[in-house]
C-alpha cells in the first residue's frame, strides 16, 4: 500500500475536483439565464437535478470502492464526467441543462470513494479527523461558486464550462499515477451487505442526521446564488462570493467536527449541532435584511459543517465490516437532503410570496433530530452502565 498521506492528499484533491463539477450549473445559472429563457420553477429544477445521481450513485460507488479501490473509481468517474461537462457547455435549452445536470451528479457521488477508502489507512481513533479532512473536498463547491461567475464575465459561460474539462483530464492522470494499486479490497455481495445493515435502526438515524446536516449544505450551495440575486437584488458575482463564504466556513468546520468527535462523545456534539441549526433556521425565516440573513446562513454553515464531520466518525464505529455500503447509504441520504429544499422553497414562495415557512420547516426537522440524539445518548449511557455493572460483578 502507498503512504497514507499520499492517498489522503490525492483523494481529497479528487473530491475537490468532483464537487467543482457538481455545482457547475448552479454557479453559472445567473449567466445561463441571459442566453436561455428560464422560469423560476425551471431554475429550481435545474439546480436540484444534479443532486439525484449525486446521491443515488453513492451507494454503488461506496460498495465498488471496497471491491476495486479508490484509484479505479476516481478514474472511471472523472472519465464519465467529461461528457456531461461538455454537453452543458453547448446547451441551448432547458432540457439540455436537465440532462447535463443529471449526469454532473457523478461529481457529487465520488464522495463515497474517500470515506470508504481512507479509513483503511488509519486507526479508529483518528478516523473522525481523517474523514473530516477528506470532507474539506467540499471546498470544490466554493471554488466553482466563487470562480465560475467571474470567469464567465470574461469568457462567457460556455467556455468557462469547457475549462473544467482540463481539470478532469489532469486528475484522471494523477489517479492513474499516484493512486494505490494495492489498496485492501473487500469482496462481499452487495445484497448480503444491504440485508445485514438495513434492519439496523442506527443506520437510519445516522442517515437522518446526515440528511439534515449535509443536505442543508448542499441545498444552500445550490440555491443561494440565484436566491440572493432575486431576493436581495445582488449581482451574480457578489452572490457567488457570499455563497462561497458559506461553503468555505462549512467545509473548514468539517475536520473540526471530526476532531471533536474523536475527543468527545459524538452524540453530545450532535446535540449542540441541532440546537444551533434549529435557532439559525428561525433567524433565516424572519430575516428582514441581508445582514441578518447572513448571520443566519453563517450560523447554519458553522454547525452543519461540525455535524457532517461528526456523523462520519460514527459510521465506522457501528459498521466497520460494511463500511462501503453504509457510507454509500448515509451519504446518499445526505445528498437527497439537498434535493428537496430548493424545490420546497420555490413552491412555498410561489404559493405564499415568501420563504419563511420553508425555513421554519428546517428548524422543526432539526429539533426532531435533537430529540432522537438525546434518546440515543441516553441509550448509550444505559448500555455502558450495564457493561460496567457486569464487569464489576465478574470481579
């Protein structure tokens, strides 16, 4: 096996690349709208559609990473991504953007590669932090969200999209050269793994937590550029910079969340996370100006980033033998958590003329997650107490 540090660096950089492709359309949508007439409902569909494959493919990609290794999965994924990126660059209709955006979802699906592969290189007591470092690859969304609108002002959105093809080719070569050909492989039936984990309620609780934390990250990333332009009359570059700030903060907090989960009880960290998200969403629901809305957004970014890092500390602790498929399921649910909010926000706005109800829904779901985390924490304490009493009796 190659050095762990080389694989951590390569796989994190590859995730940056994948996530850059994932948000390509949502970052360029203000420029695209100038050439392709789109309604607000169509925009919400276009920005949400990359999340579908970006979520559903995480399950098989996590499984096949265990079977074939990260090197092959990254190379195959980036090769396939060449086609939708080019297709988007020559799009001239709503349907073209939907088709291209759907397959751009592969860029988000590669998240399952590293969270499945990297724990093989590190001891359990470091896996929260390592997965958090890998999660810094989320910064790819910030790079595209910030950089694409600026480049598009000079080159146009079509040529801007085509520049991303060069980056994909570079990382296909990097993974070919530096990827680990001797990574430990796990050969199990996907059906058997799914059967063994799907009855475990812990899997679905972790999926719900990631549905909220990573789902909020994805939803804000996809929705904010167009939302800030329409709701607060910002120009596309200013909206891109603010969205990039949200992404950067959430991304930087992810390894911190993993580190905290390595050192303290993960459920306590999640309690603070969901309390904060509950309150932050209330602020967003009643923000009369861009200043207060910014405070709410940054608070959400801070705590969903911590939550993201914490959840993936728990996965290998509970499912060490089925890590590939479980990582896929949990991360898929997180991705799907980013699919529905843009659609709900648009629908609520079309019906009521404002977004408050949709933001309050986020607050209520986060509050429900808090209740579940407290219950899990108490269960864990009770179980640990029983084990302690049992050992005491043995002595």
